[in-house]
């Protein structure tokens, strides 16, 4: 008996067509993209209305998609999410954190070029995704792109110029695929199992702000922002191992923000950075209540803080979740 796969088509370049204003999402993909694999698997499509360019992603989109996935994941053997590349890593991280206790694969893929474009990367990405869904080797959320499977946690979009659009700087690829040899596992699955199947739902009103430090005025601007923001959580992209200016105005603003319940997650702006208590320069920020994000990247931090605000986490609960995910 053929496996039954649920396909959530959200939009993205993979199914776009030319218009007078440039590429825009189109539904025609559903009638052709997976036809070559109809003898192997049964695909059941859910086409979002409207389809979106993923750069238009909102928290409400995440809420809607999770409702659909929560209803359908128990009915199928696996899930394929077709998504635009610009924010695919953000969605992958959110799904990995929100879909607890998965016992089947949830695979996200898309492409840098539309399905019908010359030399498009869409057909090989779909072939690799289908091959992974056929296997019994993975029960987690992952990104399949350019012949590699990446764990959702820690993944980022790294290129708009080549087919190698994604990477996971800390955890690397889990497996590699070629048409001739299929999938070959190169690393252990990074799964942190939950006790039972459940779905965490984000609040579409959760307010998360990101600030990247650069030399000069940015610490003073952040200090002013922290005093006035309505954001319940802030991501600070600091230097290196989590280092930041220690001037009194900046540190006092962080202390006042965290004292009133704001979550401030300190992550490194380095691609393969890890925030840790290495340098004295970062000690004032830690003492002011910033939570050290360890290997947390921007996409993981965004998903994590969105859920943290939605569920009313404290800084201590956030730190515990970072440990559970083996990010610190």
C-alpha cells in the first residue's frame, strides 16, 4: 500500500510565474510538480488561499498553517511543505519547536528558480524531498535543498545566488542525496523527543524585536528603544561570544527592560558564533538579565521568543529550553 503524504503549498518561487510586476505565486504547480512520483506515493494537496511570497510572511500565517498541520499530520505518513526560500528557515524553526512528539517526517523545500524555468533547481529539490519522505529514516522537521537534508533548528538561508541556498553552520547537514545513490546519512539526527504528540500555537500578537550591534551609535539607540518599546522580547545580535558595550546607559536600559519582565536573548552575529561566558566584556550584559543564547541563530531565536511570549515564559524557562535543545 502506498504511503499517504500531505502537501501544504504556501507559495514561493517554486510555483511562481511571470507577471508585469515580476514573479508572483501561482496554483498551476499543484497539477504537475509531483506527477512523476504518483506511482510511489499518494499526495493530498492543500493550497493556501492566497498563496504568498514568503517575504510577506506574518505570525497569522504561522497560526493558520499550524492549525492545518495539527489536523492533518495524524492522518498521513508524512508532510511536504512547499515554501518560499526567503523565510523558509524561520518557518522550519517554528515548526520544529511547535510540533512536539513527531513520529513522521515534515520536510520543507522550495527553489531558487520557478519550477518551469530553464535549469531550475525545483525538480531535483522535489525529487530529494520525495525520496526522504519515502524513507523511514527521519521523524523530525527538516529542510531539503540542493541535495542535502538540514535539521530545522539552526538552519539559515545563506545564498540568493546559487542552488546551495541553505546551510546549518553549527549542526551541518544530516544527509546527502544524489539521483543515482539516493540518500546517504552523514550525521546523527538531532531530535529532542517530547513525551507525546502536541502542538504549541504562537500568539499572532506576540511582539519580538531584533537589534544588531555595530560599532558607534547602535548601543545608545538600543538603550532608547528598550525604554520605549512595546515588544515583549528582544533579540540582541552582539559580537563574537556575546560581547557588547558596557557603558552605563546601555546596561541600565537592559536591566530595566528585563526587570519589568522583558525577555532579552543575546545571540552572536557571527555565522557560527556561540554566546558563552568567555570574555569579561560580556559580563555586564549577563548580569543585567540578558539570556545567553549559545548556538542560537536568528531564525531559531525568532521562533523561540515568539513561542516564549505566547506561553508566558520567564527568563529561567527560556534558558531551560535552550538547554533542552542543546543550544547551550
